[in-house]
C-alpha cells in the first residue's frame, strides 16, 4: 500500500499544482487577449479620427468635384464606424465612474469633431483664415480624443502589447512543474520499489529455503515476523509444516505397527522401503531386506507367476492383486495376498502384503470336510437308506407296529441327513462356482409347472392350494436352477401355511426386470429376523423343531439368484403372511 500510496499522493499533488499553474496561465492569456483587443480598438479609433481630419483637409484644398465627392463620402462613412467601435469598446472595458467619464468625454469630442467636419463639408469655399482655424480646431479635438483613449487604456492597466509576456511566463512555469513533478515521482517510485523489493526478495528467499528444508526433513528457519501478507504466508507455511510432520509421524507409526507388511519396490524389483511387520510375519530384519530383490523371498514355485504379475501392473500402470507364497526365514511357507499400486511419479510399486496362511488352511480343512461328507457320510447313508427301504417292503419279513414306527422314524432321519448333506454340497459348489450354469431362454410357464409338480404331494399333505400366474413371460436363466429356487420358496410357504391356506405364485416385468413372487398366509416373519432369513443354518424361533428344515434352502436360493445377476428378498409383517420375491434381468442378452 505504501508503494502505491506515496507515488499516488505525489501525482495528485502534482496534478493540483499543475492545474493551478494552468489556471493562472489561462487567466494571463485571457488578460493578454483582452488587453490586445482593447489596444487594437483604441488604435483603430485613433486611426479613424486621423482619417477624418485628413479627409476634411483634402476636401477644402482640392478643386476637383470628383475628389470632393470622394472625401465627403469617406467622412460620412467613417463617423458611423467610429460610433460602432466606441460602443464595442465600451462593452469590453471595465465599468467604473472614471471610465464612464472618459467615454463621455470621447463621445463629446467625437460629436464636436463631427460638427466641425459637417461644417467644412457644407461650405465648399471658405476663407483661408477660417479654414485654417477650423483645421487647427479639428486637430486639437483629434489629439484630445487620442489622449482620452490612451487614458482608457491606462485605466484598464494594460501596457503596450509589446510588453505582454505573462502568457509565455505561464507556459514556462507549466513546463517546469511538469518536469519537476515527473522527476520527483520517478525518483520516489524507484526508491520505494528498491526498498520494498529488497525486503520482499529477502523474505521470499527465506521461504524458499524453508521449502527445501521441509523436503529434506531439516528444521525450518525462524518465522519472518510482521503483519503483512508474506508474514501471514510464512506463518501458514510453518503451521502446515508442523501438521505435515505430525501426519508423517502418525503415518510412520501406523505403518510400523500394522499387522500387514507394507513395502515399496522399485521397477527393477529392489525393495526400497519395508516396515517392521516383515520381521514379525516372516522373520526377516527390515534393514537386511532394503536393497535386496523381492525375488529372494518368493517361493520358487510362485516366482514366475509373481514376476508376470508385476510386469503386467507395470505395463498397465494400474492397481492389482495376486496371491503367492513367501519363504519365511525359519523355512516355513507363508500364504500371502499382495495388493499392489504402481506409482508412476516415483516409478515404484507400493505394496501391502496380507498374511492369508490361516485362511488358506481353513479352506483346505473345509475342502477336506466337504470331501469327507461327500464320500464318507453320504455313501453309507445312501446304503442305509436303501436297506431301510427294503425292510419297509417286507422282503425280510413283516414288522410289528412298533418296528414299523421305528423304521419310519429312521427313514425320516436318514432322509433329513441326506437332504442336509446334499444342500451343504450344493451351496459349497455354487459359492465356489463349480456348478455349470446352462443359460438359455426359459418360459416361466414351464418353470412354474415343474415346480408345482415337485411340491404337489407336500401341498396335498398340508391341505394347501397353489395358484400360479406367469403372464407368458420368458427369462434368460438356468431352467433347472430356477425350478430349484421356486421349489425351495414354495416348500417353505407350504410348511408355514395353515391348513386350507392359499399360496400365490406370480410374475411380472418392471423396469427391465422379471419379478417372481411367492405369497403365503403364514404367521409372517418378525422384523428382527427379516434380514437374516437368507443366512446359512438360520431358523425362525421354533421353525426347525416343527418343520424339520435344514436351514440351507433360502441360502441356496440366494446364491443361485445372485449368480443369475439378480436379487432376492422378503416382504413380511408378523401375523399377516410373507411374500418372498426375486428378480432376474429380462430378455436375452446379446452374444459376446
């Protein structure tokens, strides 16, 4: 503000002085012009009076009639001009009593001169003595008029026009003021600019040095101090630096204390940074790994696959993940999941390595368990089921009532175990993607007919009526899996419906989806259980004891629907029945 304000004030002062000087010059010029006009008119009137005197003299002395006429006409035409000039002169001079007196004298003398001229012009031949006397009188009057005119000029305080020089002096003063003002303004501006720029540059150098110190992690220079913008910026920079240092400290703390291994790997495979988790998880000293290649700790069987993964991420300059095994320092193999982000600015990979050894072990145990269930349980249960079926036919002899009851109970238990095993194997295969989905256009009328046929005996046993409406719709789906979903949903509805109840199966299209609903008149689902009915082994209170469900049917429905790209849900209010629904994309997708 000082750098702007000081030159601005100087310029305003300069303009003020220049304006005053110009005003004075204009006034001087006006006075000079006024004086010139007054003197010019006075000189002209004097010239006219002398002309009249000459004309009258020549009029008496000539004997030519033509000359007499010429001089007479000249005198008669000159007097009106004298009167006109006197009126013009009277309008431009100052109005005062003395000047009024001067004008009265001039006008009186002019009339006297006019009378003398008229007398001469009216008498062609005057005696020489009379003529001489009149001419002398005219000359005296002419001199008196000129004297009065000069007095008028003196009253106007105007000297001879040759002495007028005020306007020139005014112009010289204006030049001096302009030159002096510009010179002073330039000097002051340069002085202030040098002074402020020196201070600004020095303080900006301090801030530039602070930037380098912050990048190098060195202590910053002391605050600049002051209340101007640079001081504020420097204070903000110090605050930012403190916040950045604190954030970096917290970041290091998080990285050093996280369970996962976090590291940075250069494009050539060299480990440039790695946290302390490497020692906890793998047994390696982090400092010993810095500068080494990541290939040294990768299991030999996974090395080529890992190299390809890094090469692909480098080529795509993107984010990715992959799994492999790490050779621990104690010789054990660690299953890990790499999350890798290529940072182009640093030309390096930022990696988070998560230990999934326990998860892999659980997956292996799970696979072993499923294999055991499939081979070691289902096979003997199937044989036992067949044997009980033979006993129920009476092939090995008739059973009494008690034996028949026990046999029927055993068959129901074995049937339930077989269904549980089949459901368990189905859901594992579905989630693992090991079921081949045969996708094609399927008419819902055919799907509904198959499903109703499969549950007819269960509906008749429960005295429940079934009503279906497909509206002639088609869906792109695996027909058998879609039947499996409907059988599970309708079977659940039958189990929970009262005798004589109605179950309605319907379908309609909405916003590019085919929505299928199964509505029952059962007891409904409590609000606390609506979100959990599709979980594995989840039963409503008392449901399993009454109906003998495995708790996997709805979970299987959810997996099948999701693998079709759809969603499944339930709308229910306790005491008012339930509506299970699922939706699938409508139409036949374009071939890839």
